[in-house]
C-alpha cells in the first residue's frame, strides 16, 4: 500500500468511520441510555472495543476513506468481516450465562445480515447499500430485527463493562444503519446523511433507556419480534436475490 493508502486506512480506523466517530457516538449512547458507570475496562473489554472499532471502520458511510483505498475503485467494506468482528466483540462483553432466547436472536440476526449479500451477489456493504427494489425491504427488515435484538444480546444496563458495551452498541448500530445509506452521495447531501445517522443513534439510545426492563428481562415480545424480523428479512433477501 502506498503512503496515501496507508494514511487513508489510518484515518478510517482512527477517526471516521471508526475510532473517534465511534467513541463520540458511544459516549452519547452511554449517557442517553442511562447505562451504569460500571467498573474499569479489562482485557476482554479492550479486545471487544478494538474489534468493534475495526468493524465500524468498514461501515459503508458517505465520505469513508476506505472508498479510496486500493485496488482501484476502493476497498470493498466486507459485510462478513464486519459481522464476525461484531459477533466477537459482543460475545466478549455480553454477560453470562447465555439464555436460549439470546442465543436464538444472535443466530437469526447474524444469518439475516449475511443473507443480505445474496441480494446483491456481493458481500460489499457499498454494493448492498446501493441496491433498490426488493433489496430495500430486506435491508430495512433485517436492520429492524438486529436493532431489536441488540440490547437483549449485549444487556447494556447490567453492571460492569459499560464503556465497552457502549462501543459495541454504537459500532453495531453504525454498521447496520450504514447498509441503509446510499454511498453515491457527495457534498452537503453526504453530510446530512451522516448527521442523520448520529441522530438515529441518539434516538436509539433513548429507546434503550425506555426499554431497559424489557431487554433485561428478555421479554418474549421483544425476542419474538426480533426473531420474526430476522426470518422475514432473510426471506426477503433470498427473494431479492432471485428477482
């Protein structure tokens, strides 16, 4: 990689859409959702934060430096790599033991995200975000299912590792919502999309505060709705691939 490519990679990882950007949205998430201060971050928490930031740096957001990395046309922000990193990060900070309900929604949510690649015959998040037609419905339903399942899986309001959990939450929301944003936008339009993403993070944090009891109790209605959305999104992605 040439010096310019190395610089762009550092910016993507350390500033936007990873690093500083994730740190700011994680701080907002932690404050607005009412997450407890918790104890310090241990080795597992640091590993989870590093994995989450790396996943977020791949998010297909407007103006992402990754779009200018070699090979020509930009490095493809790979959905599989991002999902695996987020899964690892969530597993490191999620409290144990895992219930059957949490295991169910994490499997269904992860599979539904991966099946989005079928709709565009590519696991590039940039390609997936730019698809129209039936793929739009698949993206929206899958994102809804993942966002519903996320607080049940990570349990942000339980004690300990709150800083690491906030980073995992913020990075996951960024990657998931990034699949809804068209990447072929520039200038003021691109800025507005990014501002909208931050606003969505704020709204999500407030919803986490409102629904904390349902998430902590792994309420059947929340788990069931997340599972239904994941299954419906998977089906929609398969149908979009054959449209």
